[in-house]
C-alpha cells in the first residue's frame, strides 16, 4: 500500500536526520534532546501534511472536469 | 488518622511533613518534572547572590564582572537621588568628558574628517589621564577655532575694501565731476541717472552755494536687498542733497560679521557739510553697511590697492596654515576617538553600577546584590579573585547566595540561531521564571505554518537564495549599521531560512512552481474515460492509476472543479493541523501545572478531535457522508438515527458518549482547582506557623519575602478567575479551531495571485509572438512577483503565522508575565550604543 510504504519512508528519513544531527553537533545531553525534539517535530509536521493530501486523494468524490478550450 | 497536633509533637513526622512540603513545591513548579532536562525548555536556574567588596578593589571587580556579563545588579540605593549617591562626582566627570567627545565629533564632521571605526589599540588608559588629555585638546581646538574666525573676519574685510577701491575709483571721477558741476550750476536740470532729486530746489542750492563747502563722500558696501531702502532713506534724510551712485557686484562677497556670502552693491555718496555727513554715517550704521575710507588722490588709490592685495595674500597663507593645523589636530583625535569613547562609556557604566551598591563606611566595603545564573558561579568567583589580586587588596571579596521567594528574571541561553525565535516568543510576553517555553516548538512550527500559507516551491527557492546571500555576508553586515528594514531582515535571517526551506516542501506538496504544476513524482492518476476524451469537459476524468504518490495531482490545475476540491482539502487540512497544535499546547500546560489539562483534553478532543477523526475516516473510506450534518445534529438531536451519514459502526453511541464526556469536562475544569488551591493554602499556613520556630539565619530579605507571598487567599476571587478561564477555553475551542482556517484562506490567496500573474501577464505576453512585448511582459511579471508575492505575501503569512502562535497556541498554557534578565555587560552596552 502506497500510504504505509511512504509513512515508513518518512520514519526512516526522520531517524537518519536524528542520527546526523547527533553526529554533527553533539553538545551534551540537554542540547541533544533539544535537537531531537526539533527534528522529530519537523518530521511529524511534514508527514502530517503529506498524509493529509494523500488521504484526500485516495477515494475522490469529485474528479477533474476540464475547462473549455483546454 | 492522627490529628495534626499529634503529628507535630513527633520530630520524625515533622521532618516527613517538611519533605512532603518541599516536594509539593517542586512538583508545583515543574509540573511533570519527570522528563530529562532540555535546552531552552525552561529558563536558566537563577539565584540571588550577595557580594561584599572591599573599597579598593570595587572598581576593578565591577569592571571584570562587566566583562563576564552575567550578573543583573539590584539597585540598593533606590531611595537616594542621583546627587546623594557615592560616586555622583565621578559620573559628572564622565559626563563632562562625553560632552567634550561630542564637541570633537561635531568639529570633525564639520571639517569633513571621518573617524576611523577601528582605532589603534593603545594600552589601557586611566580616567584621570584621559580627562586631562581631553581637556587640553579641547582648549587647543577652541583656541584654533577662535583664531581662525578672527583671521577670516579680517580677510573678508580686506576683500571688501579691495573691491571698494577698485570699483569706487571707476565711477568716482565722473560722479564727482557731475556733482561739482551740479553744485556750480543752479539749474534744476539734473542728470538722468542721479536719483538724488532735491526737494526744495532753489533755496537749498543757493544756501549751499553761499557756504562753498568742500564735497565729502562716503564709500562702502550695502547688501543688495537693502540697497533701494538705503537709497530712499538717504535721499529723504538729506532732502536730496546728496549724490548716490551704486554698482552691483556680480559675485557674492563673504560678509565679515555673519560669515555668509551676500550679494552686495558698492555705493558712493557725495554730500557737503558735516551735518549731512553725520546723518549719512548714522544711516549706514543702521543698515549695517560696511564703510571704508577712500582717498581722492589717484596715486594713493593705486598704492592702497597694491598694499591691500599684499596683505590679502599674506592673510590667506596664514589662514591656510591655521586650517591645516586644525586638520592635523582633528585627524589625531579621529584616530583615537573610538577608543576614548569606549573607555568613557565603560567608566560611566562602571560608576553607575558602583552607585547601586550600598556602602558600609565603617567596614570600608560595598555590598552588592544581584541575580545570576547558577552555572556562572565558578566564573564569577574566579573574576572576584582576579580582581582582588590585581588591586592588591588585603581582603578578598565575599560571595554569598541568598535565599528569597522573589521571582527571578528569565534567562534563556540562546545562540544566534535560536535567538530570533526566542525573540518572537518574547515579543508577546517574556516567559515566567521556569515555565515551559513555547520557543522550543516555535522553531519548527512557525516556519511550517508560514509555509502552509505560502506554498510555492518557485517562490521558496527565491526566498532561499536571498536568505543564503544575507547569511553568507553575515560577518560584514553585523559590523555595519543597516537601515531599519534591513536590520529586521538581517536579525531574522535564520527564521526566513527555515521558512523558505519549508516553503519549498509545501510547494512540492501543493505542486505549484510559480503556479505551474509538474508531474515530478510519477504519472498523474487521472485520465480520460475513453480514447476520444469527449466528456472530459462535462463529466470529467476518471482515476485510473494509484494515487499520485507525493502531493496534489497535477491534473487538477486549470480544471473547473479545481477550486471545490482544493478548498475542501485545504479547509480540512487547516482543521487537522489546528487541532494537532492545540493539543500540543494543552500537553505543554501539563508541564506547567499538573492535571488541569485532563478535562481540557477531553473537551477539545471530544468535539474537535472527533471531527478530525471523521475527516480522516471519510477520506479513507470515500463515503459521501456530510460532516457538517453529522456535527450539527450531534448537538441538536443526538439520539436520531444517522442514516446515510454513518461512517462506522456504533457511531451513534460513540457520539452520545463523547457528548456526555464533554459536558462533564466543563464543571471538571471549573470546580476542582479553586478548592484544591484553598486546601493547599490552608496546609501551607499551618506548616509555616511551626516552621518559624527553628528558622535558620536567612538573609535580611527572607522575612520580607515570606510576608509578601502570603497574600490573603480570596476564595471568590480564585473562583471567578477559574470561571473566566473555563468559559474562555470552552468558547475558545470553537473560535480557535475556526481561526486556523486562515491557513486555507491565505494559501488560496497566494495560489490565485500567482496564477493570475502567470496567466494574465506571462502567457498573454507570450501569445503575441513579439519580442518587445515578451520582454516587457517578463519584466512586469518579475516585478509583480517580487513585490506582491515575495514581499507582501511573505509579510502577510508571517503575520498570520505569528498570530496563530501567539493566540491560538499560547493561550492554552503560556503565562508570559516574567521579566527579562538584563545583566551588566559591556558587550550589551556597546550594542545598545550602536543602535541608539
């Protein structure tokens, strides 16, 4: 299913981003938690937006009706 | 259970009670303090420190503490007027020096000498040396200026004299001839140019003739505007018995008294008699006319001219030398100006702080109190030690931590990246000491909500390039002084960077590149029903493949049903994002004050969380249920059958349960908190009445603080407060959710504007097949895009994202009534000076 697969891809990308941040700027536990929060929030926001748009198009109730003279 | 009095008789139980009280306080402060510490989530732990500084090391101590910049001194002499304070004279001296420096600055700008921004770093100079130096430089400069002025005065006078000699000589001769001729004749015929018409003709002239007085004359310069008036008054006063000749000078002459260039006329007045002479002299004085002596003798005239010319050239050389001397003086000042300025400022601020310390004359020491973050303790102690050593004092400074119940200032340790986001939060209200900081999430959600309203990856790329340019020139811009608008854009460069990155992402999802869609992630899911596409304009296309994998399907753009589809999508997306953010807000309130968030969660999620669920369910199943209908009739007639609006099984029961829970949640929000606070207040009072017995020796402020915290607990006040809070939340749940629809509104506006510019400008210009029209069209398109979409829409979306954060997100948990930590720091002072 396209939805599940892409959600999985988002989770993987999120985890890779966390690891990268941890490798690049490791400044102590409290700073690391802060960076983790930022990356997680960003991943969740991006995933939510994609998921909403995807779900809306899965079972459409209206279809594109071309305008005259296309 | 034993009574309270029994408990207190037992020393071990007393300790238990104490510990329980401390833990309760800690819990009340931290809320759910079970998460590990996170940067920026709560403000730094602060404590009130007291420093006892010996007088000889006071100046040095304050100077070193200013370098560290981590103490906010409290003004212990607040009742005293500025003149009563200990170091008032020092501050006056600094004020004098500042005035002198300002004077130098004026002189330098008048002479057109720019001061170097980075001055030569000399060794530290002492205030007394600097004061003396500034004093003598000022005296010298004033002297040079006065001399210069005198010389200039003389120079312009001589110039005028020279002009008079030259011009007056020219018409002197023929004017004198005609005047003496007139004297001899008695005829009333007058030469045409002469304006000196006698009023009383015959009598006066015969009178004058009999006297046979020699002709006198007056020469000088009169300003052009006053020339006519001058002539008229002389004519009237002398009854026309003078001959006045004027000639205008072509170029303006520098007037000696005023120093300005004025258009002047040279005049010669011929008269006879002492009385007339005195009259004319008085009139010329009244008109501020410059009179110069003139000889009739031709030879002497030429001699005078050469003499005057010689003196003029001499004077000119002297003046030049004087100006050069002044120039070198000012240049020398200009080199050191910045450094002197900084030293004076620094000293002034140090004395300012020293004035805030309370002096203890008997013990010969100063007492300072201030807030400082706990992590800086070691640094401060090192600085104090260093100052004691450097000032070679006998005693070291004593560093003590005071315990107080006053609210400490809020201090967040931000770096250049998080600083601008924290500033956004602080602009609404500075966080209360150690309450949950929304800035942590604002770093991501603010650019994200901006991007939802801005979504176009073409515009996002433009913004990104602009921001990357600013960031690459960061060092250069931070040293310069920028204009107001540029200053704001520079300060928010990291915010705009994140905004542009998220905009690229949402642009890809909305599939808009300057409003043009691309099929970047695979083929579109829609196709014609049959090969001829005959009914594509009536019934429409049909979904033949899997859903377009990333974002909005490119087939939608330009169709007739694009707007109904996108509107429905964006409105529902706004609601979902809004409910998510509000839930986040309520969960943050858990960290501030335990357990009041449960009824709030139940209420919000019972209604709007349920709506979100319905939205997702409708999308997932593709049912045709009417969500408006469901929500409205859930309230109006909850027991009715749902019929075709049924989305899942037992929906009716679920709705009834949720409605009930929401109804219960309202009194749950209202009632428990006032009663709990009342009970807590009662127990706290009872604890403290016994704790006073073995009070350890706290600071002098300890008792004062305790008294101030023990306000009267007005139950009715707390109850009304909670009532307002509950009503606000209940009504706000509806209005705030609707407020998130602005995400839909602004993104619609953006895409429509962008589509208009693309279709009606660029495509129109393309359609003419003419190069010139195409170029004009492209230029108009670029300016319209930059001006309207990149500037106006950015500001608009910025503002609305800000409002969503400040109101809808933060009113769920944020109190924001703290005050900011303003430490005594030289670096901060310099920044303030530059900006002022």
